[in-house]
């Protein structure tokens, strides 16, 4: 049985907390110097230091690499969202400009000109709109 398992068996998964009493006559318990179960702070520190080493180093490195990769992926997704929003705004602006151009080119004033703009500009009709 490993040392950590022995400690868990003796003390449980988490250290027991000292029951604080608000009795001024019992100064040790009031100031937290006495630990429940007879354990001291050194034993608690040792227990939790060992508990941090439950996962092997390779597993921790995998989790760290995964966290780093997912953080970078999240950054890329945020950048893509900004770019998609910009493209959407440009598409909307482009549609508005096309509508204005159609309106100007279809105006009756153009017929009165010596050289109407429609003769100078080759206009393509929208494909799927």
C-alpha cells in the first residue's frame, strides 16, 4: 500500500478541521493550535504536498499541453468572430452601395445627358439576388 493511501485511510480525503469553540477558557482551540485527530500543521502540509503528486508527470504535461492548445484555439476563434463580423458589415455596406448605384443609374436625369453614365459603365446585374 502506498504511503499516500495509508494517509488517506488514516485521515480521509481531506484534512479534518479543528472545531473552533468560542470558549475563552480553552485558549488552544480558540487560536487553532490544537488539531482534531491529533495531527499538526506539518502533517497536513505533508499530506497535501503528497496529494498534489497523485497524477504522473506525463499526465500533467498532457493536460497542460491540452490547456495551452485549447487556449490558442479559443484565441483563433475570437479572431475569426471579429473578422466574420467585419465581413458581414462590409457585405451589408456593399449591398447598400449597389442599391444606390442602381438608383442613380436608373434616374431620369441620365437621359438628358449627352453621354449617359450607362454608356460609360458596364453594369452587371446581381447573380443570385
